[in-house]
């Protein structure tokens, strides 16, 4: 059943050459798009990124495309269900350069995790 929501909303999230299939249940669909979709994607991408490869951060998100149509930046804080319609199959995230403060934070956090 294509529109059956009992097991959640499924769609592909793509950015920087990584493609993930995300399933959002009702609870996650109600969370802000940045928290429910962007943050888990960033975490997964960064965990797979090779050493020296660019790390992504939620703050560096520039553009969101849903099935090829650009979504206004103002909707990113809204619930995922408002950003990604049930019929959507694909969400593309376009990241720019992170804000300078974010970069410093990330570098210091990276130093801490070196074992």
C-alpha cells in the first residue's frame, strides 16, 4: 500500500554523494525537519566520511529540494510533515560552508574524540 502510514513515511535523503532511506513515524514527522531529517543524515554522513573529508553540519544547510522542487528556508524549523509531503520520494540537501563559529567548535570537538 503506497500511502499506508502505519509503518511511517519513507523517502530517500541525498546529499554529497550519500543516499539514505529514512522512515519517519508520527512522532518523528512532528519534529522539526532539521532535527528529524537533516541532523540524522549529517550524523550518518560524518560517521562515514573519510579522514580529512569535509564534515557536514546542520547549520551549513543551504537548500532543501523535495522531489526536485526547492523548499523555502523558512520551513526548515517546521515539522517534517510540513516540509515533506506524504507523496514525496526524494529529498536533496545542499550544504554550504559552515559558519566560522561552527567550524571552531567542530575542530575542538574532533580533538577530544581522538584516542
